[in-house]
């Protein structure tokens, strides 16, 4: 049962595709304070709150506040309130003691909105708007005849997923292992990576091209110096069964003679400053203009540009910097330079010194800059901050819509950093610039359920961590978890320790783990496609499956993956295992490789689970089965799930 309510004059976002009749009045159960622009509700002492897409601090979101305002935020620490996505759907689950009922809520507003979930006042849930213009959808449990036994929370999620449209389905090769680095600079570096993987026998399906493949960071160009015959190189890789996946950034370099820039100006495709000229900011290439992806013909124009790379044989892309990230705006930079001059001969004391530091540190992603340019959206001129959260969504939609025209029968890979609900119909996401920290391995486990709830099924984090130096043990544990995530990509930042798997001492363990991934792909991919088609979640916390088990509600580090299995990754240093809670009896299979394992039945309750680095425990649910393939070097050599009969594990 879904009801839709209106607050103020909402901006249409295209996130909901089903027509739902507007109900009159305010969302029942919530109070709206017009002056404070706040919706609020008292929370039951034991209530849990799930959802909100990609955010910090665990699966149950209660106890912190979250701001939906897509942010280029490379520090995913627990004090942060915004990461790259703005995904305003949550499920509220009260205890059975009070008189409240479970429900889901989607707050559809493209501007900034804060979800204070017991942060300021531990018993209050507050939705605080910048502009109180929104649709809210209230989703209650209903008897769903074809819910396949889904329990209350899952049926709420499923109803929501139905109204936002079917999730993007990535090609199967995208489940293969991907190796990325910022950046492989030229053909030879890419070849060396491919050769080293083949030499060590570690399966691989794709190699990513980060910004340096371009000519001076200009979108849709390829450096002729470093990739002299790009189409030939793409097909050389293709002949080896490898896909190259280039990055595309949101900003278009301002450069006379660069056709994307020239066409953008001629076609009036860029966002405007207050005076009506194209807004100038800086990102990688230096000064750029931002395409106004909110305009349909700009999406069409920009989307067509992907064709160039596709004509060269490319069939996968990642869209970056589309919050959009801004290093500085030209206007503000000039102000800062002027101000800096006044410090020159000053005796800098504590105040002026910090002020000076703030001037420089505050150049990036500045609030005021986001309020200084304009879009043309559905026939209206709107200031950017009011529609900020739609930017990355619509950049990615431009690509997705273009793929439907350019390659209607094939399924290119596409994922994005920024997101809004609605984008899940066109692409997946990756979780951005994490660190090579154990805590971020845990974070990457905990981010998945919230993403799945919002329709993002094709998702994953940078394996091994993006920033900082990874250790071999962390990499082994991270890969041991990553083999279950749809996007399974090792990526790291410039200047950090090289972390391709063949660079570690124990490449044997790395190979076994990636082989296990390939053995799992038929299961994972068929469960993934099914989840997309049936509006289900691929990754489910225990509390979603065992709603009446109070112990399950507290489990933040175990997940069901598809219908048959549950995982309990190890995410601490020097561990030889971990504690695990089983809501019911399950079969444990402890894999050292796809063909080397031991099995045992474990009863419901708590257990210490032994798992040395390199051992991957998988729990098979009672009455379910898991079939593995024999590993191969490329996904193209894998059979379908139904064809497997050799390695069958039964719970
Ligand atoms: O400001 O393209 O999240 O994956 O390697 C950094 C360089 C820009 C951020 C992405 C990261 C990518 C990096 N990009």
C-alpha cells in the first residue's frame, strides 16, 4: 500500500515511474512544522532504521544524522554526514511493544535534506528540508500474493522498488575481476598488467582506464601519444578476452578547437552563471564548463559522445566527478587571491593564520559555488542547489539513454559515483574514494543493503582501498569479501602502494580467491538478474529475514547473498576467525579454493568461526543449494548456473 503526499511545490525528479494518485493532507504519523521546514516523528526506543543508500555508520542508521547532498567526500569517516549519493528511502522498524507499525518512506526532493535519526534527540526522527518542497511516499506492508515468502521489511522494499522501475542489469562479464589504477598511463602499462595476470593464472575480465588515457583530461579524447592506435589496442585486448573500461568526467575542458567544448557553446549546453554566461569552474583539466544534464537535448548531445569510444570497441564506462566536484570556481578563486595579498606583510596570529588556511582549504566543493549557477530543467530556470542531487543521475542517464540508441541489443557496463534514486534504472555505482583501512572493509560490507534497498544492485567498493597503502593481509580479506559483490574491482590512487594482486608475495592465495569468485559467478549472476527482475535485494541483513529474532537485529557484519547463502567476512587484522551468529541451523562450507574445502553443520546460535587468511566461510541455508563452476580465466568461458552439476553444496 503506497500513498503519496505533497509538501510545498515539489520539483519533479523522474525517480518514480509509476503514477500514484496524490493523497490530501500531511503524511500520517508525522508532524510538519512549516517554520522549521521539518517533518518529525517520535521513535520507539527499540526501533531501527534502514536504508539511505551509501552512507557511513552501519546498517541500522539510527543514532546519527545524514545529509542528502551529493558530495565529493574522500574521507569516509564516521563523523561525515554526506557521501556521493542522495538516496532518500528508508524503512522504519519499531519493536513490537509499542503501537507503531513498520513502514517505508521515500522523500523525493532534489535539494538538500537532512535525516536526523535520533542524533539531536535520541527518540526523534526528523526530516529537515532546505526547501520544503517534496513528495513523500508512505509505504505500508500489504499482503502481496507473489512476494515469494518475503517478510514485512522485504515486502515494503519490494513495493518501493516497483514504483521506481527495474534496476539496471550489468553484463555478465562485469562480474569478472577488474583491475584499475589511477592511472595506467599507456598501452604498455596496460599490457604489462594483462600479462602479469595471465602469467600468475589469476582470472581477469577488465582493465580500467583512469583520467590519464585522455588527452589533457578532455572527455571523449584519447591521448595519441600514449595510445597511438586506440581501436587496434581495444581489439588486441578484446582478442585476449579483456574489456577496457574508460572513465568519463562531468566537466568539459574549456579549450578553443576542442569539439566537445565548441559544440557545447554553440548548442547552449552548459550551466549558466548569474549573468547568463557559461559557469566556469575548475576540475582536472583546469577550467571547465558543466553540461546541463538536466536538459533533455543536452543529455542527448553528451550521450552521443560515448559513441566515439564505443565505435572504437569500448563497452563499459565509469562516470566520475558528477556530484559535481568543483576544485574551485573562477570567481571565488579571484576573491581568494585578492584576499591573500592582504596577508603578505601581516604577523599571522592564530585567527588570521586559520583564516588563511581556510581560504585555501575552502576552495573545493564550496556551498556558495553550488548556489551560483543555474539549470534549465523542465522549462524552468533553477538554481543549482535546488536540484543538486539530480546532476550525477542525469549525467549517467545521458549515457544510459544513449546506449539504448547506440547498442540496443548489447548491454554496456555503466556505473557512476554520484547517484539519486532513478539512476538505478541506468547504471550501478561504486562507493568512491575509500581508504586501505580495516574499518573501510567493514564499511563496504555495511553499505550494500542500503544501496540494494534503493535499487542499486550493481555495486561495489574499491577492493583493497583507494587511498593509503594496503597490506597483504588486508588485501586477502578484502578480496575474500569482494568475491561476493557484483562490482569486483581492485582500484587505488596515484602515489599509493601498487596493489595489483600479482604484486603480493602470496599470489597463490590471490589466485585461489579470484578463482573462487569465478566459480561463484553463475550463482551470483543468476541471483543478481533475478533480484533485478523481481525487485528484490541481493544483499540482505539478518534482520530482514528473521524479523522476530531480536538477536538478528543487532548483526551488522553478516549478509545473505542471493537466496541460498550467507556470508560472515573477517574484517580485523591478525584474526584467525571471528564470532558469527546463526539465526537457524546452516551448513558451513569453509573454502580454501573452489575444490578444497571442509563442511560441517552448525546449529543456530553463536559460534567462533575459524577462518585463516585465504579461507572463505560460506553458509548454506537449509534446503538450499549452491553450485559452483570450474574456474576459468575469463567469464566468457563460464557456463550458466543451470548447466552446473559437478560442485553442488546442499544445505
Ligand atoms: O579527484 O580520476 O573517485 O576513483 O581514480 C579524484 C581520478 C578523481 C576520483 C575517483 C577515483 C579516481 C580519481 N577521481
